[in-house]
């Protein structure tokens, strides 16, 4: 028995509609993430302070506390997401002065309080001219370049950070990484010879993806005073980078935004695919294309269905 044409068209349109709805239901705004772990960025160290005081959900450090009072804890649970999805490598003239530490206030989260010009942020103590290993979170793995800046001698940490305050000291392309994406411990790493500095400074890093317009921004507070990477401002005593990393270690970040968790899961699937160079963001782009294609096909099928609904002349 031959199936009538109209039911077949209607069934096809319905199937396409279901496919489009299924694809469009996927999180299409998932993004990659990363800030400096060593020397620790403001959001990372304040997140560690939050974990150390999880019972009150309020960091003890005065600057971190003020940031949470202004923006809540959600930005800290997404500490790795200081990003601008459309930066495309643009810096000065695009990201406004005074907003470098919040990705120009274009992040999905309110990181604007982390621009505050104050001297009581958690700080990493270093030695002028020494070589250190920078560790940068690879919460999601993507190719690209890391542009590293340190404020010029004479910088006043009590004033907002401007582009004119910065000196580029290094650019690193596709550094090696250690640990799995989607974990707090996973990171890129490379060596950096520090410039000659004294006193308080900021290390600013802009990670420019080569496969997307998305960029990431990170501000780390430094003190050039002969230190060897110790951190102050999280407790009454200096802590090593290892001790800081151990704060809350093993605690699942269940309050991170679900979109980001989904991005990690998609990355895991993509990493096992036949093309290992395709990353999660590219896969998400493909999903968006499929959704658009399905929607167009659905529209076309519906129009065709309506056009063929002409009055029957054979009495049936």
C-alpha cells in the first residue's frame, strides 16, 4: 500500500522539527576558560579563599570579600571564565583602561569588582630578574598565544590598571600542558624570566585563541621583594604555591555554571574523535550550523506541505 504524499511530507517536516529542536536544546554558548594559577590570578586566589571559608561563603581577604559583596560568589565559582568571546586578539583601544582584569566587563559573569585598585589583594612574592614557571589553567584546551605583560617600574597599585602601565615581556605560542582539561589542576606551563622590578606590580596575561575570536584575561598581583613564589593575603602566614593549590583540593566545584560543565564533557568526546585537532568550541560551532540547517529544512518542508494542500478534484 502506497503512503499518501501529504502524510509523508508532514512526517518528514515533523522529523526535521524534532531534530532541530534537539540540536537547538544543546548549550550553544559554551566557552573555554583559563587564568593564571602561578602566579595566582585574583579570581583564582579569591576562589581559594572562598573554599577555605566555605562554611560562611565569604573570603577573609578584604579585597576578595569586597568583590564577593559586590558581585556574589558566582564569579568565583567560575573563576576560570574571565573572557570575551569576540575580542579576537584586540587589546588597547578595545578593552577599556581600568577594566583589564574583567575582560572589559564582557565576560558572562560580573568580574568588574576584580578591577579594584587596592593593595590588599592576595599577592605572590618574587625576585626581580628570576626565572619562574608560569602555570595557566587549561580548563578547556585550545591552541593560541599567551601575551604576558608586567607593569612598568613606578606603577601605583592604588590606581586603576591602564594599558599604558604595561610592558610586554613575553609571547608564548601553544605551550605544553599537564593534567586534564576541566580540572582545577590542569594547566599550561612555560618559563618566564621576570623583568627588573621592585615593589608592587601586576602581571597581566591575554590568551588569544587561534581557532576562535574568544580571548581570556588574567591579573596577578606581585611583590618583587626577593620572594620565591610565596603567597600572602590568604592567611596570617606565607603559603607556598603548593599549599595554596591544596586548599579545597578534591572538592567538586558543583556550583560552576552548567554550560561550562557541558563544554568540558563535549571536549572529552571531541578529544576521542577521529580528528584530534578539532576542539570543543569548534564542535559547538558545528552544532550551531546543524541547528540552523535543520531549521531551514524544517521551514522548507512546512512551506512545501502547505503549497501542496490544494483542493482535491477527484472527489476524494
